[in-house]
C-alpha cells in the first residue's frame, strides 16, 4: 500500500491527494469504531461462553441433587437463558462485522467512482492524459485490494485478541501470597510453630482473628476446636501460608514464613482437607501426587500404615484401579484414607488435618483414627475438629472463639476447668458423642 501510494502521487498529485483525503480518513474512522465495538463484543462473548460451560459443568456435577429435588426443568430453563445470553453476544459481534466489512467495500467503490468523476473532468479539461488516468485507476484498484484483505484479517485478529486479553488478565492476577525476591530456603524443620500476635481478616474491616499468641512444640499434636467460623481453619491456612497475617508473625522453628520460599515451606507441611481431592487416574498415581521418587515399597508401607489393605483387595485392579474425577467411585471414608496415605508418603514434618473425620460414620471414623495414630507419630500436627473424639487424641486442645484463643490445655485439664471446652464436651456427650478416652459410648 505504501509503494502504491507513492506511485499514485507520482502519476497525479491531485487525484492521489483526493484519495488520501477522502478514502483513508473514512477507513481509519470505521476501523477505530470496529476495533472498540468488536473488542467489547468478543470479550463479552468469551465471558458468556465461560458462563455456559460453568453452568453445564455445575449441573452435570450436581445431577443427583438436581434430580432428587425435581429441578430438571428449572436447570434447563436457566441453561437456556445462559446460552441465550451467549447467542446475543454473538449476534452483537455478527452485526458489527456485517457493518464493517460491507462498509469498507462501499467506501472503496464510492471512492473510486468519485475519483473517476474527478479524473474524467480533468481529462476533459486536458489536465490529465487518458493513459495516466487508466494507469492511476489500475493502481487504485490494487490499492484497495490489500485493504479488503486487511479487513478480513483484522476480524480474525480481534477474535484471537479477545482470548489473549482474558488469558493475560488471568496470568497477571497477583497472588494473594507472593514470594519475596530474597526468599531463602527453609532447612529441615523440627516442627515448632509459633503464632506471635497474629491478626487476620478476609475482609479488612471484619477481622477473624485478633492478637493470637500460640506455640506448638516439635512433635506435639494440637487440636483446634470451636464454633463454625471462629477461625480454626484460618489459623491452619496462616501456618501453611495460604494467607499472610495482617498483623503479627507466623514462625516455623523461629523463622518467619514470609521470608522463606513457598516450595521449601510447603514441602515440609502436609495438609489433609475435609473433602480430599482425588484426580482422575489410578490410585497409585493419586498416592504419588504428594512427592516425587516414591517407590512401590513406599506405597506398600503407606497402605499398611493407613489401613488401606482391605480397600485395595476389594478393587478389581488393586492400586491400578482408576478412580473417576474427584474420586466419585469411592466412599467418603475411602477417599479420606487415600488422602491420609498420600500425606504419609509426602513425609511432612508438620501435618494439618482439617475436619478429617467430620463426615464419616462411626466405623469409618474408627478406621481413620487408627490411621491417624500411626500417621502422627513423631510429627507436629494441627487437628481441626468438630468431633471431640478426634480432639481428645491430641496432646493439647485450643478452644478458639470470639476472634482469639479462649482456652489451652490437655483434655482433662480443660474438662476440670469447667469452661468453654467443658461445656462443649458435655453437649457432645449429651448428643451421643463417643468419648475416645473411655473407648465407648456414654
């Protein structure tokens, strides 16, 4: 286009000037409009297709709940609305393309017609020869051909650009916890965890924890108990540095966790969540997830320690049996046992168990507790528990409520103290809870 523009000016300055003054500004103006309108349309389309896939995935994952509550028609109607919104976004981009493409063609045709009129008048006035006029329009036609090609490519560019923008927004999202540039490697730890004047809130205006001071000795197991939302899981997340305290420090063996690399910290802290996540693949693959270099002998040891032998024997392919996404083919207790075995194989110095037995029946709970006894040997542990049966197995119990630590002590000390834990303990027994210290139901 640059070369042809130079040739046009060489053939006739007047006609070339009219070309630049009349055609180019209109094309530039339409291109700017198309850039803004199509960008908004394609970004909206990307958001809407994400909503379609999310709604479909949610409905399929919760199909049993949907069916049990006779909500099929409601979900179908809702999905039609979501798909309709995606369709509307596509209609919008389609209308933008329908305007921009033909408009550029129209500008080219009308521009050539106008220039033909101007050139013809100049020929009649003997200001231009016929040969120059023909050559000018042949070059002018070549001038508009790449413009039409650019229009088509620009549309494809905008489609791809909208996807890149969304990916870039995702990749540029700052992590809630960032690693310092001068972070050091955390050496092998003994397992001492210290909360030093720790305050934290997910919403800065509503603190969950305020001025918490607590120390967990190496090899000691500590149970966090208290009402829902008191901050038990939050303390464990601060220890694993999923979040940073707004005030105070969290220390591991006297080292501020904010000064060490996340990899060196989390490689020595094992987490077993309330709802263990299993990936689509074999049981063997899931067990090896926590650490590289795990041998078959290590897996056999974990199976024995955690008590997975009966489960493995029942499965058709043993350890090579494939579990579906999220481990839906296994029961809650079986998934929990696999999570404990995975934690055992990771060889953490500190173990964090978040409500590990809250959704289990009595038999499964007993199996899990036997596995915990083996798993906790020689390790520091944080047990977040609603069931006091689990809490009673800890060396110390920490009662958390009202944004801080209410009581700390051994189970017998807290019961004798007749405070918050004693009240929880009595309510637990009254509801039919099992006292682990006596090994029977009251």
